């Protein structure tokens, strides 16, 4: 499997969508998760860049990603080590 270069996140009320891209921009997977399973899925990612929409939920998830050893950069987060 190709290495994940970028993870795009779509935040909704009851489910979250994760789209993982490789270095060429090819979609590796596009999956829906509940809030609890989303946190687990992000925690299991190798170090990568995470981009999400800028909304109220993104601020909350930005703080939660920081707690999972990710560094938030604007509306994106970069995982240093998970």
C-alpha cells in the first residue's frame, strides 16, 4: 500500500469522513466513522498531514488532535508522532 501523504477530514454532526491521499494525490481510501471511531482511526495513522474544514467542530477536534501528539497549523494539523 502507498504511504499516506495527506488526510482530508469532513466533520458532520454524527459521522466523520476521512479521505487519505498518497503523494500523487490518488485516493487510498475514503471512509465514514462515528466520533469515537474517528478518534481511534486518527490515532492509528502514521505521521502525516491532516486538513479539515474551518468550523466550530474543527476547533474542538484540533484540540483533541493536539492531545494525540498532533500540532495544529491553522485549519490543518500535522501529526508528529502518534
